[in-house]
C-alpha cells in the first residue's frame, strides 16, 4: 500500500477550474479532477494553520479546548501510528510554523522529515543592519527573498524533495509521503514567469493586511498575485502527476490533495482570514481523492458532508491500521465508493470565537455572549512563535483530568482572554462579538448575504445539533456558558 497527500495552505476553491473558475491558468488541477473524485461539501474544522494540522493528524476537533499549539503528549497521531505499524512515512514541507514554538511536535511523528527554509517570516538568514526586535516577519521575508528567487523558490525545492522520494521508492511498498506546500499563503511571491501569465505590469502588493478591505486596487493586485501562486502550484502539481504516469503509481497509490482552510480576497469586504466570521470562502474547501481500488470513480463528484478530521481515519483504514477511539472523523472510503453519508452535521471554527455548525444546507454561527471565561487546556503551553508568559502560567487554575479523549491525563487550565495574551491575529477573541449570531441557507443564498436569525424555524434545530456535537466533542463546561447555551445542556 502506498499513499501521497499533497497539502496547500490557504487555497480558496473558487480559484480552481474543477470548482468553476475559468479565469485562471491551472490545467493540472483540471487534470487531477479527471483522475480523482472531487468533493463538493468538504469542510475544515479547527482553524487556522496549526489547529488545522493538529486535527488532520489526530482526526478530532481541537478548537473548543485550545488555540494555536503543538500536538499534545496524549494526542493520537496518524503518521506516528502508521510509522509504528511498519509504514515508512516521509514528511516534506516549507511551512515554517512547524519549526516554531507552536508547531514543534508535529514533524517528529513521521519516520523522516525534510524542511525547506525561507517562506514568509521564517527566521532563516539574519542581518544585523537595521535589526530592532525578534519576530519581524515582513523584514525577515525581505531578507529571505534574496535566497528564494526563480528555481530556488521554496515551492520548487519542496517538489524536488518529494520527487526524489517518489523516484527512489516507486518500486517499494508500504510508504506514505506527506508533501505540504506553504503556497498559496501570503506573501504571494510566485516567480515572475507565473505573474506574467496575468499581467506585464509590476504588481508589488503581494502581502494583504488581515481585516476589512481598505483599497479596491489592493484587492485587484492581491488577486493577480494569488492567481500567479495558483498557477505555480498547478505547474508543480502537474509534475507530480507526471511521476504518477511515468511509474504507473495509479495502480496501487492513494492520492489526496487538500488544504487547511480557504482565503478571502475581497469577498464580504474582507481580506485573508481570522478577523471575519467563517464564511464559505474560508471553510468550504477543495478536496480531491484518488483510490486505486476504485479507478472507475475517476472524474466524478461526491456531495456527502465531510471534513479534515476524516483524513486520518481514511489513511489508517487504507493501510489496515486500527483507528483510535479518540478520533471523531470517519473514513471516507464509503463516500468514495457510493457517496454514503458519514456526517449529519459538522463543527468548525476558531478557538475563542464563533462556534459554527453546518448540515451542508444551512450553516449557523453561534457568537459568544461573554468571553471572559475562556480557557486553554494544554500540557504544551506554547503558541505560534512564543512560550506562554510566566504571568499567564501563574493564573493556571487546576489540573483538569475529566476529558476521555486525553485518557484523563491532567492538563493545565489557563485563562485565555487576559492582558497577557498577545494581541495578534490568532487571538483578539472579542473581535467576533460585533457580528452576533448568523444563520444562512446555502442552497438559496450561497453568497451568505441574508442572515436568517429570528426568521427561520431551522435556527432552534441548529442550536440543538450544535450542543449535541459540542457534547460529543467533550467541550469544556464554560464553552456553553460563554455561548449562552446553558439552557440547552
């Protein structure tokens, strides 16, 4: 058994030909869709980057208990289970968050890992001139770009590492390649040949500011540079597909292509992610799967509701490994075979912000009523690129040991919404209070323009199902209080 997973960061499915985008040069995504099954109702769960990766490895939500952080000692990791079952697992990525404080336990779960340095604010090469403070991503990116031009770009080097693994192992059995690209995440720094596919003008605006749109021209420029990144991703995707053709990996290799979350490029008046509610552009994701046991399904679509927590169970079942009871996801093999339903409802969201639910037709965003009682449950007190402060740790209330998913291992319970939490885009928990509850009918209002709160009988049913899924996820008791759901428990 062999498997390849190709993962992108911040890939908005509306920019891909298989999902209807025509004004983009991406023939290999269309080629992928011809070989594989395209999922139409695939969603993320926990956001943003590292929370998404944690649930992809563990097959369960984490945003009800934890913000951005590492794998915990009690987490059941899919690649580690595979490695311990005799499957060679290779990890290749240029996603720099893996080697920062908030991602420091993920890659070691693989048999081997290879890092490609230089993306975004990766603290790679130093310059003493002009140095003022640590953690200055935009300054660091300017330095990194001196080393990541043209064929030396991070994306190309990721592909080369993956290509070497595939060429060296195509005749072997029992391996899993996890190839993860940072692109098309900002900054949208694709080599010039991809930008020239869309314009001959210099377009310097390639790093959007997270939040409301400030300038229509900036949106236009960002879209052009984003499209250039998609075309670059497409080019190197085609080279992987060429390797599948060359060695006929189609006969015995599972292929998954996915992303962690979407990205907003002016939709609803927003850029990027984190600040705005979880609109479809952020959460309804592109997902493709090719299963060698079902080649007759190539070119088809699936409508069954599914999401990122299903990836780990799918891989484990494919390789014949046991699926831990802690995993909330379901294997997607029944969906692949005959579009069988595996979820009635799913949750998604950010820690400390709206808790959201969808059944594929309706989507409901539950806003916090009181965000003062919000806690991190962890044994690994780190976040994106820093350790928790001593002042925060002094506020630890107890060692919580009531969660079955952790094997009742005691955890630190640390207040989250305090003066000591960094005021960055991944926190700012109270920013979402301005939006209130939201309910949309995705069938009749795909653009999510008509909020049905107070106008539809479905609202009460969505609340009941939200509470049921929170209970299934062992949501901490204070989550019900902060969301105003105590009467529904």
